[in-house]
């Protein structure tokens, strides 16, 4: 075993430089605070990704006192075959002046080339007099990127928890807005850091609880309802191991959003895209005959609603036949500025009918939210040389199918008769042929009974009966993930088990499932209220683990046992459901 481990380590050591060659080195700076108070502590770091660096030089840190560092950390991750290696140099600073203070560039040498970080600004404020009031030590805010936007414009919305001098053990989402008039998408939170921020002269730590991307579908004024959390707050310690924990609920203030209608002077080829976009096109050939077909690919990338990105009409000269465009690729990623980037690629197939020289100019129109104007994009004008073909594709002939003809064999002029040695009546073949109709009749009768029985079984009833089996299978997989300490996949499997069970058992399509109609359905079936409450609590715990970035690994055992108990309780009360 030790020899095998050494061999693996040796292979990784030799493969590490090869994997690193495929990625460009990046050197960047970061801070855990946007705003800080004078004489308060915060950290800055300088990280080198995908490179081996030497001769690191920090900035001068003028107007700051360096109280720790540089502490160095090294991490290597491999995800889907892509390896990322990071080396970070971290400093602890205390500001000694007030104002917007610039932290200069750090430098490092990579492969003989000097790389520098971008300078950045830290705002240092004067602390307010007095301590933080008890009722303002913890609060929640809904923070949209803007409160007045255009119809169809992307709107990032962040729910943040602010706390000062408070230790929070656990967070659960109790309720949130239904986002009426919006197409809402959850964004998985990957930023797990606490950020120091200054509000009314008081320093708080903030944590992102949930990220949303909203696309307004109607115009008018709409309200984002309060976002309600249940917090487990540590209020001291009794004994050596036991902590005193109290439960409090905090809710954000409602937020009004004004959705403006788009201007009426839209161009003819405008199909509803709102945001900032780019277009790329590619034509597969510049010369062809009237027997050939040409393919144009158009890729549209931007920040607009992906459901509004449709294939633009392709303007072709007369004498071309064009087929309906096909969607060949669709992708969505989060950009570095917190906006979701959506991309669609369409493919157009067209055939020329007459020779000649033609020009094709693909175009795409959208409403630009920065300039508040309609913009028409034209990536390129393609020259197309069409020559006369042989009309091979225009006149398709079906080949004649030739059949083989066999002549009649010559007639024998003489015939001889032989006496059969064994009589057919009473032979084995006779009894087989005689029994075949009876066997066929019995088989048809049995088959008919089976078909009649299956015809009376409701497919939804079959799905309902299998609900428990499928849920237990998913919980079994969740148990394996729990043992492997894979927190995210564990909560995802628990969520699928619980939602899948109620969808199959109650015959609710997953696309129509909401927390409200689920609670109403269970209550209408006289399911125990405590059981319903426990069910919804497990769902909330899964949401907070998957989307809020909380590490609930310590609660995995409790969640697993609760899910199993709830499933058994649901089966007892819904088991006889018809």
C-alpha cells in the first residue's frame, strides 16, 4: 500500500508542471473589508494562481500598521480534470488615517516575467461614539442592484445578514418573496467569507445568505416581500462544553421595484432582448453551387433574459431558400461583476437557386440598458459566390427496383409413385398439429386477461405506490454521501427524496410544486400539522445548505434521521391514499 501511494505521489509530482502549462498565471489582490474603522483590524491578500513565483514584493502599506504577516498558504484543486494551484500572501493591517486610502501594487516574478496586482482603495471611517445597541446588533437586508429598471433587464438581488459582537451558530430561511411579475433564478453562493462593513459609523460583519437573479416580466411597481430568517445565537456558555443558544427571527424590510416599459421606437428586427449583448457569426463557405447548402452560425452573448433570446431573422437576397434555424448550444455562467451571462448559438441552413455574387449581413437588435437606446449589431458582411450546379438536388429520381425472375422448371414426362411407409394419421406430427389450435386458444385467453387487468391500473397509481421505494432509495444514497462527508451532494439528495416523494404521492407535477400549495394539499388530507412543519423545516435546511453557503455538516446526522422519520410518518398517513 505504501509503495502504491509513493508511486501515485511521484506521478502527480511529474504531471503537475504539465497540467499547469495549460493555464495562464494570474496575480491578484483582495481584501476582506470594503470599509473599515480607524484603528480596527482587517486583512489583505495577494494570490498567484497557476504559476510558480519568486521574489515577492508587497506594497508599501502607507498609512497602515502591519500587525501580522506575511502568512503564506498554498492550495491545489482539481475539478473535472482542470487543476488550479494558488499561493497566497496574507497581511493583517490596522489603518492609522481616515479617508480613501490606496493600497499599491504587489509584484512577483513568474517564468522570468514580473507580474503586478492592481492597486485598490480602502475607505477608512471614524468610529461612532458609544456601543452598538442591542436591538441593532443583528439585522437582515434585501439589497437589489437597482430599484428602477427596464422590463426584461437583469437585476441581481442579494440577501445579507449583518451582525456585530454576536456569535451565530446556525441560520434557517423561514420565508421569502414569491417574486410575482419576475422570472427568478437562484444563484449558488460561493463567497463564504464574512465582510466588514460600516453602517452609520458602526462596524458590522456581513454574510451573503442568498443570491437571486430577477428578470421583470411586466411593467409597474412591485414589492419584494420580507426575507425572514431564524437565527441560533450563542448567549454565553454554561459548563465547559455546553453553549447557551437562543432562537430569534429577523426579517428584511420590503423593497419596492419600479419596472419601466421599453421605448416605443423599437426596430423591426427587435425580438425582446434587454441588457448588453455581443454577436459573433461564422459562414462555413464563401463559394458554392446551386446544388449546395450553406450554413451560418450566430452566437449571441449577453446579460439579458435567456428566454427572450430568440433566433433573429436572417435577411437573404432573393433567390435563396432558408430553413428554420436550429438552437445548437445554450449556456449560462456567472460573470465576475455578479451578472449572469447567457449565451445561445443558432444555426441557419440556406440554399441558393440562382448563380451570382451575393452579400449577406447578419444583424441583431437589442435594447441597451446603459444608453437607454435600441442598438443594432452587424458582425460582418459575407460575400457569397454562387455558380451554376448540375441540379442534382433539384431533380431527384428514384431508381427502378429490379426483381429477379425465375423461369418455370421443365415438366417431367414420367412420374413414379412410392408407397408411404408410415401413415400420417396417429403420427407425432398429426397430434402436434391437432393440439396447436387448443394451445393458441388458451394462450390468447390468458393474454387477454392480463391486458384487461393492466388496462384497469391507473399509471398515476403505479407511480404513487412506487413513491416510498424511490424515496428510500434516494435516502440510502444520501446516507452514503453522509458517511463520505459530502455536504452539498448530501443535502441535494435529501431534497430530491422529499420533493420526489410528495410529487409522486400527491400527483403534483414538479413544475407546479410550491411551498404554499404543498402545505395546503397536506393540510387538506388531514396530515398532522407537526409532521408538515417538520417536513418544511427539512426543506429549509437543505436550501440554506445548498444556496446560502452555510456549512451544515454537523447537522447532517440530525437531518438524515429527521428525513427518515418524516418519510415513515407521511407513509403512515398517506399510505392508504387512493
